[in-house]
C-alpha cells in the first residue's frame, strides 16, 4: 500500500516539475534515440548482407561441386554426389525449410540481342517452382506476367536490359562455353527484368536448370550446388556442416578439408585433384572477409554506444542534482510531516524511473525519424554498399531483445546518476534543507 502511495506521489511531482525535467528528458530521449538508431542500422545491415548472400549462394549450408575432369574446371555435382548429399542430410535429420539445387555457370557467358553483346558473370540454372519465394521477393522493372515454368524463359537485370535495349517478351541468344570447351547457344525469351544494380545482381541472369544443363553439357538432373535453407535454425548450421563432411567421407565422396573461413576455401582451391570434389560451405565462410568489416562496425558502434551512455550519465547527474537542490525545502517539509528518509529516496527514484520510461519511449520514436533521415542520404553512391541496403536505402532492424538490452543499459547508467543524488538529498541536514533558498 505504501509503495502505491509513493508511486502516486512520484507521478504527481513529475507532472508538477515537468518544466524542470524537460532538459533531462531531452538528454535521455536523444541519447536513447542515437543508441537505438546505431544498433538498428548495424543489425539491419548485417541482416541484409546475410539475406542477399543467402539468395545469391542459394542456401545457409551449401554443398558445392567442383569438377576438374573437363577442359579447365567447372562447378558440377554428379548424380552420385547429389544422392550422397541428400542421403546424409536425411540420415542426420537436418530438417531444412527447403532444399535448392542450382547449376552455376561463371565462365564466358554472353547475351546477344539485335547486334549488341553483354557479358554475364553469373548464369544461374534454377528450378522455378523450388525458388518461387526468391523470385517473389525481387523488385522488378518488368514483372513476369505468369508463374515462371518454361525452359525458354530468362530473367535478366535492368542494367543489362538497358544496355542491350531489351524489353520484356523479346528473344535473345545466350552463349556459353561448356565444360568440354565447346561454345553452345540457346534462344530465350525475357520473362522479367529485375531491378538490381548491386554487385550481386548486376551481371546475373536466371534460366531453368534443365535448359542450362543442356547448354553446358551436364547430364539431366545434375547441378553445381545443393543448398539447405534453415532460416531461424541457424545455430545448428556449423554442426550440420561437420555432419555432412563426415557423412560424405563415409560414402567415399571426394571432399575438401573442413573449411572455417574464406582463406581456407581459397587454399583448398589451390590443391590439385581430378574429377569432382565437394566443398562444404556456409555463408559465414563466403562472407568472412565482409564479416571483418561488420566486426569493425561492431567495435565502432560499441564505442559510440559507450560515449552516449557517458553523455546520458553526466547529463542526468548534473541536471538531477540541480533539480534536487531546488526542491530541498520541499523534501525537508516531507520529513517534517513524517516521511522516512527511505520513503523519500524511493519516491525520487520512482519519479526518475517514470521520467526515464517516458524518455525511452520518446527516444525510440525519434530513432525511427533519425533512421528515415539517414536512409534518405545517398549511400548507394558508395561502391559495393548496396549489399547492406534494401531497395537502395539503409534498412534498420528493430529487435525486441536489442531494444531491451539498450533500455537496461540506459537504466544502468541512470541508476547511479539519479539514485545517488536522491539518496544524499533525502538524508541532508533538516535545518539546512528547510532554510535552503530552493523551492
């Protein structure tokens, strides 16, 4: 019952002295807004990088085949390797959300239209039905008019379409150099034009896996990679990677050594082998170099976070001490009326906590405004920065657990800044408090 009365008094006094608390409210709100914006943008950039890489490499855990059996080398998994990969996944209960097979061609591919030619870095052979979620997520300049399903259809990026002068419905020629060194061509109809200017999508196209297999000389049903999507179950990916590695070795499938980062992957590529070798990869391995950049951003965000907490602490300490000094006579009168020193301390702490809660709420709303302002800046002009962005803008990811940690961090900084002055002010000399010039 006493606590209810103290809360009621704290709320009344907070309302009464709202003008005096206004500066402290601004300091707390602005500090929390900056902290929230920093963490939301950092997590948003990391999430967009992972999501972009996930669609580009087709999986969270990827079994990539590399064939040195032809002229040069090509990404390829034979039926033996594919069967072994799927069998190991089933035996070890991977339970992925979906499994995607792709034929990845990255060797001398060209598009021809009306006398113009454009080079392609990535030609992805996909199973249209298996990757419906991916194609529905794209932003299109010209969206496919019907579900993708034919072997004659192709999706290209808007920069390539503009360069060639191609429009939706036009026919063009795709030329590839197959794994035996022969040049093959196929005629395709532009089913859609993807609005993608990122380094992942600029020189990329999509055709059916069956059509690309025929062009590059693969057998029906073969592919370059088998990707497992786990989405929210990413904590098991490293363990599944190890299980897949062991399982393939037991099935006498030639595999590269266990890989931990991009350097390991590049070192394994320099090892001599014949035929097909399977590389077990995760997105963290593909992105380990970029991950160093994200870790540097983490360090920078932690430094900014610490600076903002120090600013919040100092602002709260100085402002609150001044407010309590001005209220010293009032606090002395409360003691005369029979309030215990502990009761007054609790009332002041509750009063400050209510202010902090209001400031946190206002700071969160202001962080949204701050993020929108930052998103309007031309970060897309920075080469390669598009991989961290969504639709050409910075993407902020607000996680509840991060918001809770930020709130707790602010309260941890406020507790000594507000609690200690409240404790001292409620236990001052009564005669001095009553004779003070403060209100």
